[in-house]
């Protein structure tokens, strides 16, 4: 079973103190399997601190950080063998070109000589920086550098990916491109652990969330479960996408479904539906929509549900 | 259904030695292309041409009496300056910049030991300095050839080797300071002050006030670079001028002593710098 093990990221009693100040306090968290987990919490909550320990940029005061079961501090090279990380906003050696910087990382990660150049180029295309491949990084803007950083983290097709606010500094198009990249990665059996303040981003791409504040883990689980557990309202907003534009008559029918309190168009083929009854209510709504044969192709709790939960949770604690 | 995960074996991590080579390659490239390298090259050439001009114009007897005398005054007197300058340029902020400029964030999160990064950067900086040293060597030999014809005395080869040992140790020290401080400018200033002022001050004070051999001072050991070009080799200890309050004492390290001092400085500072870098946090 050992070599069939699923990718995992595990914190055991992870504690980090800076002098008297405790930035991280006995964090216990085990993420296992191919999924995308959002890491949420207010400024100063300890997200970056956690991710830095997972890349051995800082040492834990107590406890352990394991990637695929290997202690990151004790055996860094082995633990990070199959891991790609982007922590905060790194600067890149200014006299290197974008391609050289990526080939350097590819070499470090052990990508065979013949493939390095090709992989660096496809990584550059992935972040839409191919045209800048041979320009030195020193003159790049913040967002351009961050695109290269994203490309670097994904080199070598790692199975565990740690991202600390990866879209920070990116323009709106860049943000949505990076979101798409992450969504595609999800299809390839990856474990993605990503800190973010953008709740719509998290609810769009993540399956689960871990919530942290004052260095303590407050909740970890599937987004729906967390939303259900911590939201006060019994109404949930669900985003539903359809394969074709909806006639008003269909809209009218949907309004009539039991438990639905509000239906709003959010695009040509998208609706926001307020539904009562928590998860069972959502289940019923989905089966009704499907039985109506009106072309449902997407169904997920809206970002605002997560936002609501987030605001409730962090209000309660502080 | 969860897809079963099988560990990928496509990419095998390179050995530490292979990763050191990678680091050397890219940092050498980074140094070589930097404006800093260009400035250092200009300074070295300017210093070389300045001495060339002064000697050519004034034709001082001290330089022109013999080829050894020429080399000891030209090379022996100035090469330490070139070496210290290149150690400061290439090593002064080599490690601190990884923290202050946040470039370390790009590299350290990868499957690579910190010692690999340190060693690789050290060797890359050394190679950069050796290029600068070679430029100064070329200017020296060019002048010597002009005045004394082809061929340099074999003492010059020894002196050249000693100067390589000196770079190795000064660079180790520069890396230690750049590892000790998180600020680039502090690291650079401390290295400069130590190498150009503090060491020679201590050397003079110890020799004259305490009247002991300053065997613990790096620049004392490095004087073999010049002394090997003096014939006969200067005596271990002289003291003179008995009338004045202090006697003026001079000490000269023998070649083995000089080499041991320089290598000891390298070993101690390299290990200390590496240990500090291993433990330093990217906060
Ligand atoms: N070097 C340091 N010395 C002292 N305190 C520190 C240091 N680095 C971080 N901290 C503290 O640790 C806490 C956690 O910081 P961290 O960077 O992990 O927060 P974060 O969750 O990433 O916040 P943000 O959302 O703003 O990025 C903060 O209160 C911060 O002040
Ligand atoms: Mg942070």
C-alpha cells in the first residue's frame, strides 16, 4: 500500500512562536487525497506561517509538518520531492530570463535535460507569458513575476501543490486564468492546498476549506458541511448553470418549486436560487431541476454562502 | 469514486552534487550579467591602467630594478585590494539578499538543501572573482613583459596561487557576514570595514603594543602573496628604532603559516556561515 498512498499534507500539533507571540498554536490538520482545499482566515491568522513551515522556510517551535508522510524539516529534499509551492510573492533573480529561471527550477526538480526546455515553455504558455520567455525578469511588473512564480510552482507536475494567495497582484484576467489552471489541475489527481482571501475563488475551485484564526484551526471540512454548520440562515444561495438560455416560463416553474424563495438571473444561462432546508433542500431542488429537463449542467452553493459563513465564524470568535 | 494514486517515478531528484552544479551555473550567469560585474571589471581595469600609467611616466627605481621587485610592487601591493573588492561585490550580500530581496522565496521552497544553495552560490561567486583576478593578472603580466620581456619568475606563480587561496578565504568571510545579517548594506559595510581597516589596525596594534605575532589576523596571513616576491624572503621578526616610545615591530608569516591562517579562516567562516544559513528563517 505504501507506494499507492494518496498524496497528503499533515500538521501535527504544529506550533510557531515568535518570542512571546504565538503565531500558530497546536494546529492539527490532515488533508489526504486528490482535492483542492482552501485555507481561510483573517490577516495575521497564521496561513502564511503554516505554509512556510510546510516548505521549511521557517521551523516549527513544536510539532511536525508532514508531506506524503515525510517530515519536512528533517528530510526537506525528500518531503518536497513531489511538491510545488508558491509562498507569498517571491522575487526572481533579475538578470535571468523568464525561461532561464524556470529551467533552473526544472533542473533542481530533476526534470530530464531533454524535457526541460519544453516544459519551461509550456509552463510559460500556461501563464500566458510565452512572449516574454527571453526577457530578463528584472524589468517585469509584479503581476508578471507572479505569473512566473505560478509557472515555477507547477513545474515537474507535482502531486502536492501549496499556494499562498497565488492570485495576489494579478489582473482580473490573470486571476481567472490562474483559477482555470487550478481547476484543470484538480482533474489530475492533485492535492492542492491554497490560502486565499477571495471567497468566490475558493468556493469556485475548492472542495474543502480549513478555517484558521489566531493560529488555531476553527473548522475543516467540505464546503457544504462547513456552510451548513456555521451559517445561521436556513436559506442557501445556489448557483445553477444551464446548457441553454431559459425561457421565462421555465423560470416561473422554478419559482414554484417547494422551498425556493427567490430566483435571479446572473447571466444568460445562469441563475442564483435561494432555497430553504439546508442540504436536503438543495438536494430536492437539484433533483427537481433535473427532472424538468431544462438542461442543468452546474449546481453549487454560491460564494455568498461561504462568505456568510466566514463572516459569522470570524465574528463569533473575535 | 476516488482515483487511486500511484507515486510518480518519472522525475527523479538529482543528487546534491548535481544540484550544486545547477546553482553554480545559474548564479554565475546572474553575476556575469549583472551591472555589478561590469562595474567591478571597470574598477579593476582602471586600477591596473592607473598603476601602468604612473609607472610608465615616473619610471620609479623601486619598480624597475628587477622583475621580482616590479611584481612585488605592482601585483603584490594591489592584488589584495582587487580580491577584497571582488569578495565584497560578489559575496557581500550573496546570502542576505536572498532574505532582503525575497529571491530566497523562489528557490528555498524547492526540493533542494540549503547547504546546496550556499555552496553553489559560494562557488559561483568564487568563479566571478577569479575572472576579475585573471584580468588583473593579465594587466600585471603585460606590464612585466613590456619592461622585462617574456616569462615571469616562478615566484609569481606561487604568489598567484596564494592569491587564489586568499580569495577563497575572503569570500568565505564575506559569505559569513552576508549570512549573519539580513540587511544587504549592513553585510557589505561590515565586510568592507573589517577587510580594509579593522584587520590592519589590529595587526599593527598587536605587533607594536603587545609585541606578538598577529597570527590570528587574516590579512597578516595574506602578506605571503607579496612576501614571496621579495628576495630574500623577509625575516619572521624585526624590531627597530629603540629610541622612540614604541619599538616598530614587524612580523612576517612564513609561507606555510600564511597558508594555514588563510585556510583556517576559510574553514571556520564557511562552516559558521553555512550553519547560520541553515537555521535562518524566512520570516
Ligand atoms: N517574524 C515575525 N516576528 C513576529 N511575528 C510574526 C513574524 N512573522 C509573522 N508574525 C506574526 O504571525 C502572525 C501570523 O502571520 P501570517 O503571515 O501567518 O498571517 P496570514 O494568515 O498569512 O495573514 P495574511 O492574510 O495577512 O497574509 C501575525 O500575527 C504576524 O504578526
Ligand atoms: Mg499571508
